[in-house]
């Protein structure tokens, strides 16, 4: 029985560390989301001025907008294509694309980064709450913990499916199923152990 208490103490200690890390990552993701939103809004509000400055920097050779490089260093690894390929069926948006395509392109990148950071913040908050639950419970295999872990892994699986493709989505689904099965088995063993005592 003493050995089981030592194992539970180790699990709770690991969960405390995991909760701290996930809270820090959540805060970083929130700051990234807000920064990207502010950047996107600033670029949209600049409009043609942003395009004028980008064109000047392209002519000076400081920016290669098609490869998203600043000087010899890649600034970001997101490329939504050439500004010549941007088009919209919405007349007002098409007018904005025709008037200032670089502002539209880079504001779209900022808003996509903000959405990604928002999803990451939500997932980190969910992971943090799971660690908190495991830390508080006598057994890490309660129904509440299992449900929250499954939801967190399911959300990550959905994000992987839509961002990285079907292969990573299926891998995430497999990991979710395996973790759920292991935790459910642990819950069953815990119930049997309690009934035996």
C-alpha cells in the first residue's frame, strides 16, 4: 500500500509541473494571439501605405515577399502564395486586394497566426485543468479526469487533422483511443482494488 502512495505522490508532483508548464504556454499563446491580432489590424488600417513601404523595401532588396524572407533570413514559414494569385468573389474585398494586395496578404497571415494561437491557448487551458484534476483526486483514473483527457486529446486530433493532414489526424485519433483505453483500464483496476479491500 505504501508503494502505491509513493506512485500517486509522484504522479501528483508530475501533474503539478505539467500544470505550471501548460499555464505558461497558455499565457504565451494568449500574448501571441493578441499580438497577431493587433498586427493584423494595424496592417489593414495602413492599407496602401503598407504596400508602398513593402514595394520600396522589395526594390531595395531588403525583402523578398514571395519567399517571406527579410534579407537572408526567413522571417516566417507561412506562404499563402503570390499577391498576384489573390482574388475574391466579394466586390469590396476584391477592390481592397487590387488596391493593396500586400496589406491583405500579410494581414491574413497575422489573423491566421492569431487563430492558431487562440486554439493553442484553449488547448493549454484544457490540459492545465486536466493536470489540476489529477493533482486533486485520490486516484488519477476518475471518470472526470478520463473525460477531460479524452476531450483534450480529441481537440488536438481535430487540430492536427485540419492543419497537418489526415495521416496526423489518424495518428492523433489512435493515440486518443490508446490513452482512453489505458486510463479506463486503470479505473477498472482501481475499482477492483477498492472492492478487494
